[in-house]
C-alpha cells in the first residue's frame, strides 16, 4: 500500500521543477561549487523554497510527503549534478529525518519535524565511529543514565566520524550504546542532541577526494547531558532498529542517486563522442568507442529499472532488506564503471579539472562506501538468502 501523499499530477510538477532547477540553476555553477567547496547560499535558499529540505517528510509536519517510489525519481534528477546539492538536504529527508518520522514520540515530532522540513534545522545522522562504520553493532559511544525523577537524563560520551552536514548541523540524531547487547536487543539507543548542547564539539571540515561542497566532520561528545525526552521513541531498545530501517531506506535513495550521476556521465560521453574528432573523424564513429557507450547505456537502464522495482517493493512492504542492498550494490558499482568509461572516452581531457566527467569520477567513488559498503551489502544479500532458505 502506498504512503504517498502527493498525487501523480502534482508529483509530475515537482519533478519537472526539480529537473529545471538542477539543469538550469545548479549545473552552470558546478565549477563554482567545486572551486569554493560550498553550495552558494542562493541555491540553498531556492532549494528551501521548493520544499526540498522536507520532500520525504509527511505533509502534516510541513513536508511534501513523497513516498519512496517518488523519492527515487527525484534522487535520479538530483544525482545529475554536483552531489553536494543533494547532500545539503539529504540527511533531513533521509537517515536523520526518517528516524524521527518512523520512531519519534509525538512531542519529538512536533518539536523538530516542521523545522527540519522547512530547512530551518539541519539534522545530522551521528552513527559512524572510528571503529564502527557500516556495522552499528560495533558502536562504542556510551550513554549512561543520570539522576532520577523529573531531573533524570543521560550522559553521552564518544566520538563520531565522517558525519555529513556536521559543520552546519543544528541537531545530531546520535546513536549510543546504553547497555551491552543481550537477548532483548542490541543495546543501542538513539538520542536527539541539539548542536549547541554543552560538550558537543564539531571538528574541522574533512578534506575529501571528491564531493566538494558536501561537508563532513568528526563530532565529539564529552559528558553531554540530555533529558529523558531526548531518547527517541522513549525507549532505549528502538535505536538499533531505527538505524537499520533508516539505512535500508537510504540505500535505495543512494542507488537512485548513482543512476542520476551515471546518466550525466553517459550524456557527457555521448556529446563528446559525437563532437570530438580524431584524424577528422568523430570518435563516436569508432566501434570501440560505441562499445563503451553501449556498456554505459545498458548499465544506466538496468540500474534505473532496479531502483524503481526496489522502491515499489519497499512501499508495498514486500522486501525492505535484500532488495535495498541489491540496488545499492549494483547501482553504485555501475556508476563507478560508467564514470570510468566516461573518462576513457574523453581521453586526456577527461583527466583534467573543470571537465564534468573528472568530477563525476571522484564524486561517485564515495557512493560505494557510505550507508554500508559494497562488501556489507553482499553480506546482507547472501546472509538473507541463506536465512530465508533455512526458515522454509
């Protein structure tokens, strides 16, 4: 059953507006984003006015209320340009915002969701640690109960790494171990920690291989005290489930983003092949170049079909575990291959800065790492298939 709050016609308009925004406002400024390592303020404000900071937040909280089948169509458009654009509002709609949508108390939703949807608040997903990345069970950040009665709360200590939007964040959706894992659960709780809480320290902005303008940083929690009301869902057993569900949904979104980036690399390759000449002949007339274009096109088409089918299965509840991992694995690996072929088709010019395929080549490399590496996806898929067979 669909959870969409937006009808087909309204969604077509949203998609068309997003496509126009990406192609006419953002694409011409990609080099500026790369050079300055920031998304221009006017693009941020335009994204806010379009509702992009809350497109996946339900309408009752001020969002557009898109379901995942609509989300992936939007993501394929957003992937067409610098991935820093989508990163600005990706955590609000995705892994951070969805924890609140799916697991927050009524009070927590009313306190935060409208401001997240409007872009007034930037929410970050503080899960990854130096010793715990794709597998949250290795978490070392600790939350210890403090006080009792009306003054009771929690004290959080730990370090998070590579946290997207941390330098701009107003709220950290923070995962911490509240007890050792036992037969009741993983012992991981999730807390809403405002960025201005004493003891929260955001490190220097990371210097990355690509995705300029998408900021990440370490976040340190030193004796950070939060009230009981900060515990998402009011239960310390909700955290691990919230993390797994949010990550699985996010993997479908990342797969769609990869398809969008691959489509852009393909388009750049076709244009270059049709116009660049070698010995007076367009290089696109050479059969080996055509073979590379054919491999790119086939990968993009397969990825788009897989993303759409996976999103459909998510919305119906048919598969929310194996399919998201399969989509992320295939599409992010595919985008890497398509980007590599794009550089090859461009020859020496494809290795030069200011040429779009050079940026795309670096940007898409990260897609195989975050929200679960390709290796983790293989374990989820393979392990899930074996587990299912044993259960029969």
